[in-house]
C-alpha cells in the first residue's frame, strides 16, 4: 500500500473511532439517565431485568467505549497488539449481533410469548408493591400514553396481588371521557375502560419506527465492517514494513 493511502486509512479509522467513542459516551449517559429517571422500566420483565433499555444502553455504551478506544489508539500509535485486539473484539461483537438477530427472527413467536408472560407476571406481583413504585409509574405511564389496558386486555389486571379477589383495573386504564379518574378502575362502566392491550399497541409502535432502527443498524454495521477492514490493512502494512526493516 502507498504511503498516502496508508496515512489516509489510518487517519480515517482514528477519526471514525473518535466519533464512535463520543457516541458511546452519549449512549452510556442515556443509560444512566434512564436508570435514574425511569428505573421502573427495568422491572417490567422480572426474569430478564438485564434486558431493560437502561441496562442495554449502559452495557452497549461501555463495550463500545473500550472498543473504540482500542481502535483509535491502535491506528494512531500504529500498535499491532491493539489493532489485533480491536479486530478480535469487533469481529466477535459482529458475529454475536448477527447470531442474536437471526435467532430472534427464527424464534420470534417464542420471544413474543415469553415477553407477554413476563409482562403479566410483573403486573401480577409487582404493581403497587412496596419498593416497586417505579414499576407502578411505568405501567401507568404506558397505559395513559398508548390508550391501552393490561398486556393482552383488561382481564390481566383481575385478581393481582395488589387487589386479590377483585375484578378491577388501575385508574390509568380509564379513557379520556372520564373526568375524575380517582378509583375509576372500580366504579366506572366497562365501556369507559381501554379495550386494547398494551402489547399489541407497543408492537404497532415499534413497527412504525422500524425504518429508523434499520438505518441505525445499517450504519453501525458499515462502521464495524470498515473498522475491521481498515485495522487489518494497517496491521498488514505494519507487519510488511517491519519485515523489510529486519531483512
């Protein structure tokens, strides 16, 4: 590789990793903010709390932070050990992403069923439970914003731990026609309760924003593949130069 081409690739890789490093800091900050401001969302899946949005942002931010740091330092200081470490980490992460995406698509029905069961388990045991105030606020927020009630329907709220042997719903299930929502989950007619479950509403909400997620995934995949190719080119060039100097 010519000197100008090598220098261009090295500087481009270093610059791109600095940008990725900054993005990682932002994602990490978002994760911490979500943990502090919306901690209740972490308990919506009792058996999979590590998969909450705040936990995923923190984990992804930390991993990306260190990987981008290795890539930037490896290209700037032309350190072959850091470049190999960078290639190994990025290759492993890319393989895990493809594997996870493939498995999620193949077993999408099982994933949906598991999520539904976890949501129902959460509202049965955690709603209005002492120490789970964030969980209660999270569900009330979702039902109010999406105009929905329960996971599949309002029956999911019947006979939960917060009100055993009662066929009632939270006040956040009452629609906008109810002016006074205090204890409306007990007193109002069923016609004033949201009829649709939140799971289907969340599914529609995600589908409507699928193109945004697709663009982000494609950009992230391009950056990863570029990093892999650039790091390997820099490494091979450095090894070739070392052989010439030693011969």
